[in-house]
């Protein structure tokens, strides 16, 4: 959609650029010459540093449209180039956000005297904003086709291999007096080749025949006389087709740049980073600075916190707050949390914490009361979400796989075992693969154990993930991955035990065990987890929970936490599908409240690199927004 984006100085030095299609230099040079050198700024446009890109009229040249904004203080120009046929409604927002991020990150370097070049690794920040805005606001294509063009008919199954003339969009060129019947005949003749036309003449409408009934035997198979193949998944492609399928499967594994979802420390460890949180924090900080100058909001609804704070308007002027004063505002806070998908039980606990924080507080002014509410809510949320134990998974794995490096008196080396559990359809296999990709970046040798012996396709799904991960690992030269499987219908606990023994014999570092999904309220299925925990003896048990689940998350978390027998419980949560709920991230609060078990990872997409660690500040901002 976007052809090019450039950040350059008014003197013509390109500081950073990203090109998706080849754009002639004369396109951007025309903008610089006409707008900034000859100062042909259109009415209503502005080059002030605080001006939004939406105030600048688009600059059009040839087939391109250029949107731009600038920072006059630093002499920076931000330019986005795209095809004029497209209507990108998010382009102004992209320019404003990129300007804010770039100035915040590299403004200090640019303010130094005699500085014309800066060292900037801006790719990840730009990609994050582009993904986010493209996902939230899909581009609209302008109607470039003629209004006279007739709709394209659905092609027949016997359509010719050559392009059809009727598929070319064009305006009507025939005489105005042509009848509808003549137009229809012309369209039919254009849509058929000579061979198709001949076959069309030969074929005459015949009387509809009744459907032939299929005969089945006692074992559920079709009769031998029935030669129709029902299994369309088994084919015998030719050599050329087989090679083509192999090439397409290989090309389907896209390269994932590690710097987009993590950073490498000085010791060589690869750790996940909170890029989204960093970007959003910069943008929110910039918006907060501009807010006082913007004056009061004209929004009818206003922010949720503003509505809550409005309940305090009669409780100002140095009054010491009492329980009677807080009852009504606490109901507003509880409603705010419920709207964010927090279970009622957890919302009540949070409100009690806020109430205890505010009891006996002497108010100063209306603004100070609002600040007190925010501070109290943040304090209660942070206490609930902040883990009480270490979540350094890499250190925990290293202490087991390389004990001599940290403790010479530690027992002999063995593989570190991680098990993934959860209800049906929450994304256990997908998040296991993301976790495997993260561990591959740290050069671990990983064994994936396929212990979902019930769901059809579960083993095949892991085969695909293992193949993709192996190819990615070979490309980057980091780590190894292998799949351990024994098919379907067997005892999952014994397969897990065998996988751990195989990993120890083959010197694997980590064993990732996939399990079957099960309903948390099915006692028979949940009882199998105790045997599984005893035989596999995993070091960590992670439960995958959906961000979409709502109030049922409390029951799910409690039932799984109590299913592994005495002295064994969950070690952490992986909250999946966080990219689908916006700021309604209350389910992670509900799960932590129900069990006291911390959230370790967040799933934020469908790619192997879409895994993040929980940032408590990010969660608090989502709940308070």
C-alpha cells in the first residue's frame, strides 16, 4: 500500500527511509522544491513543528500522492508516498506518530551543533506503527472503474485457459441504439473461445436426472462398484506438481527478523522486549504534553476516568474522605473494570484496595482527587499483577542444562521440561511454537513432544510447526528442534515420560510438551492431569488462557491450578489473542486474582515472533484508558 517513507533534513540529507516500491527521486525532489524551497504552501497548510499532517494538503505528482509533515525546530521533513488511486485514511496518523517517535528517540542527537547525520535503528519502531495502523484502518480503494462496465459473470468450470475479453473492464463503446438482446449476444460471444462455442452449440438442455444414491455396507464403506473417490486429501501429483508444491511450502515460511520482537544482551542471551509498550508510552507522553494546550474536550462521553472523577466534584476543598463519600465513586470504578472484561470478583477486590487507599485522605482540589484515584487504582493493580517469584525462564533453563556454570554442587545435567495445558481452542500448539522459536534464538536444542493423542490433526499440526521452526533455525544458524510423536490413541502421560527419557539420552536442552485441550469443568478429563504431572514431572506448567474468555477465566484458572495433585500447581499463564481485544485485557487480571499465579507471556499475533513478556505498566494503562 505504502510505496515509500522518508525522513530527511531541509538541507537534503536522508536520515532514514523505507521503500516498498521503486519511486523516482524526482517525486520527492518536486515536493522539496515546490513546498519548501519555493514555498508554494497551499492555504490551510502549515510547516510548524506542532502541526498535524492532516493540515497539510497532499502534494500530487505523476501517479503519486505525497503526504508530509515537518519539525521546523530540527529541520526535519517526514514524507509518505503512495499511489493516488488509493485512499489511505491512516496516513496522517502514521506521519504524526512517526514524527513524535523519531523526535523523542533522536531529538537530542539532532540538537547537537554541527550534526547532520544520526545513528538510528528505526526500522522496528516504524514497522510496529505501520502494522498497527494498517490493521485498525483498512485502506479504501477508489472506484476507478467505469460506471458503464457490466458485472463480470461467474466463469464456468469449462472456461478457457486464455484470458477472456469480457474480463477486461472498459466503458461502453457501441452505438447508443443497440438493444439489450444484441448486447447480451455480443457478451456471450466474447466470453467464449471457438472450442467453447462449439461445445456450447452441441450441448442442449436435457431433463434433470435424479441423484444417484450411494450404497454403504455394514462397516460404513461404499460399495466396491462405486468408483467415486471420497478422500480428496490423498492425491498422486506428477513430479512437476510435487516440486511445485514443495517449493510453495518452502516459500510459505517467512523470514522473521529477531530484532522486531527481542534484543540480544551483552552475554548473548536473546530476551523478548516490550516494543509496543515503548512506542505507546512515547506517544502517550507526547499526547499528555499537548493536552493542556488543547483546552477542555468537547467530547460528549469523555474518558472513563474523567467520568469517574466527575463523581468527586462535590467532595473537594480539603474534605477528609469517608466510606460514605466513596461508595458512589467506587461503583463507578467497578463498572469501569467490568467494561474492561475483568471478572466481578476481581473487580470488587480491586475496588476494595482503592477504597482502603483513599480512606482518610484529605482532598486538596478537583485535580488532586483525580490524581489520587489514578494513583490508588494503579497501586492496587500493580500489587495484583506484579509476580512474587522470578520469571527469568532463560536463567531457570541454564541452571538445569548447565549446572556447573552457576552451581558446581548441582546435580548432573538433564533437559528442562515445560508443559502447556489449557481448554480447547485457546492456542496451545501455536503458543508452544512461539515459545520454541524464542528458545531457538538462545541456541537451545529443543524437543517438541506431541502428547495430544485425541484431537484429529494435532500431531500433523506440530509436524508443520516443527518443520517450519527447523527451517528457520537452519537459516539463522541457531538452535535445533525435533518432534517426538507416537501417533494417536495412546496414553499421553506415558508418551510424555518417554519423550523426557529420549531427550535426556539425546542431550536435548528443553522439552516442550503439548497436551490435549479439555474442558475445565469435566472432572474425568481433568483427572488425567495428575497422572501426567507425576510421570512427566515438568519443571514448568504453563496454562494458555484466552484474552477473549471473560468472567469464565476465574473458574478455568482455579480448576487447572488444582488439577495436578497435592504440592503441584501452575507456574504461569500465557494469555493468547491479546491483539484481538484492544484495551479489554481484564482476563489476565481475573486469572491472576483467582490463583496468584503470574502472567509470563502474551500472545499478540499469528507469527512465531508474536510473543511478549507482560509489562505491568502496559496492563495498567490498558485498564485505565
